[in-house]
């Protein structure tokens, strides 16, 4: 295919601007390994221009826009994205690799996220504090200022909007750095925001590499808050970089999530949910169910059903709308293959997959892969693989299931399948994670806060909690 029509430019202060050093990198279709577009490689100079533009807008025109008008602009942005649903989904599929069906669902989620935050924009209010008749005391909620948003490649538009929309609703201005592997939908978002009337400088997009553009954005003294979704390794670096400046920080850093199934569970529902929870987006989901914890009495039946379903999944380029697309990059494919070799070397049993599909010699494809006979301390049971690879492990008692589920560094989500509500609520209390889903996976929605504990990060996104990331409380007291 021919290259896509994209300006080889950054979006700063409402304009398309070449990078300072005129260097570019290529965005590649992971299904074909063909180049989609050339994208500017921003550095600290470009980041400084973007942050200064955002600061000028924050104290200038954007500060005069009322909360209800901010909401109206966000609604218009949602409508404009909805009208481009197919175009944006195809772009995401080409740039990220995911099946078109999944990309369409992602765009629908983006619209819902923007609409939710649009509705909240004029409902962010403070409190009155009862200090007695002689003092009137109240609080204002004020926007932080310029906020930095560094997003990953697995849901490029969805995760960008997850933090950008509440920041704009709160009255902040934004500098967005998309992942270098999938930058195109962020650039398209900027152009759509310009079309619907957002003032210049309110939304800026700088493309580039994390160690250059991302690090410069985090360190910039005029950035007042940082939101990052990505690896725990990078998250630790960002914590260190923001510590000296004491910047507010929201981190979602991945997971090694347990889907726990008891003997009294609805096995058909649990297997069906597990297929989506493990292999959706080719396993490249922070909240994927990468560990199946199965009561020993049903382990054999569950694994048989699961492998039968998994073996029928179609692996194909995203535009062919199969069940799994490619992994995002050659490096990610090699990383997954390294973990598969590690599992075999440590003695795990490969029940399914583990190889490139024979009919797909190009692209970064991997078969659905299932390991059994896994010790909970093996690397494949402890570390995030971020690929269509799952481990199945048995347990005998509730206490053993809780111990195995919690004995990992991560703590993002977990799921429990049982008809015993007392057991389910006990697990909800004892599982060390930010979200617990009972008899379902990927529950919740734009209204429900999400986030992790331990190495999965801190802070919460979505819901009203997500908007409050971008607000600060000012107290005002009046002596009568």
C-alpha cells in the first residue's frame, strides 16, 4: 500500500510545525511491515515550544472559556469523532494492527469518554465549610495548568482520550506525546480538535521517543501534572524525574492479572470471558487475564474447553477482521518468543501455540499460546508478557488462590467466578489490586475509576476521580 497522507509535522499552538532538527521516524503497519507515514522526531526544543504554547493558552483565551462552553466544545469533539468512526478505526488498525472490529469498539469508547467528561465540565464545584457564624469558608476547584500525557501503543486513541478529556473538562491545557509505535491517531485527534473550535495551544501533540520527547516533557518546569500509562520500568524513571519538582503524577503500569474460577462457576461463561480476557487486542492489554487460576476439580475440563476455543481463533491482519491481529512490533514479538522459550526451559507444558502462524510469513504474528503445569514462581507466571500468552495453574483452597493471585509485583485487576457471594466478597476484600470483577471481565465503564496498586502504579482514571486528577483545591475564608 502507499503511504498515508499525513503532515510530517508536530501540532503546536494550533499549527503544523516541523521538528527543530528536521528528523523523522517511520510509523510501520505491524501486519505487513510496510511504512505508513513519516513522523517528526521531537526533542526538548520542540517540547518547550509546545509547553509554552499550552501555558499561553491556559492563562489566555482558555481561561476565559466558561465551564459550560468547555463542555460544549468537548461534545462537539465527540460528535466529530463519531462522524469519522470508520476512518479513525481503519487508521488505528493500520497503525496498531488490531482487528477492525476492535478498533471500531475503541472509537465508540472514545466518544463515550469525551461525552462523559463533557457533561461533568460545568458540575465541578467546591464545598462550604461550617466554621461558625463569624467566618465564611469555602473551596474552589482550580485546574492544575499545563498537563503532560504520555500514552502507550496498545490503545493509542483510547488511552490518550482517557486522560486528555478530563484534563480539558477541568480547564487544563494539554501536551500529548503518543507512543512512537502508533502516533497517527493522536495527530488526527489534534486536527479534529482544531476543526471544532478549541483555541490554539489548548491541545498540542509532539511525536517522538520516550528518552527524548517524553523525558523532556516530564522534566519541563512549566508542566504542572503528568499522566503516564506504560511499563513499570519507565514509570519508575518518571517518578524519579518528577520527585524533585513535586509534580502530581498518575501512573498505570501494567499487570499480571488473575482470573480465578471455582468449581461452582458457570464454566461456559468463564471460558468465554477468558478467551476475550486473554486474547483481546492480541493480549496487549494491561488488564488482560494472563493467569488462569483454576480449582483443581475443574482444571482439566476448563483447559480443554479453553484450548478448543483458542485453537479456532483466526489470526489475521487487522483489516481482515479476524480474532487476533499482530503484535505491535518486531521487538514485542521477539520478547514474547523469549518468554515462551523461558517457559519451556523452566519445565512448563506448552498446550497450544507458541509459534508464528504458518500462513503469515510477514508481520508480527503469534499463535494463541497456552501453558499448563506452571509453577507460580516461573517467569511466565510472574512477569507481564503483553502478548497472547496465558498460564493455567491449579489451586485447592481459597487461601491458596488468594496467595497465588497476590504473589506478584503487580496489582491492577482480578476476576472471580463463583456462585458463592460470600466467597466473592471475601476475595474482593483480600485481593491486592485496584479492581475486582465478579463473574465477568472488563466490567465497569467510563463512569468507574480504574487504576492499580503495587507495581501497577497509583492514581485513578475514569469517572469523577479521573477529572479530579487535574484539579486542585483552594480554600477561601472570610472573617465577617
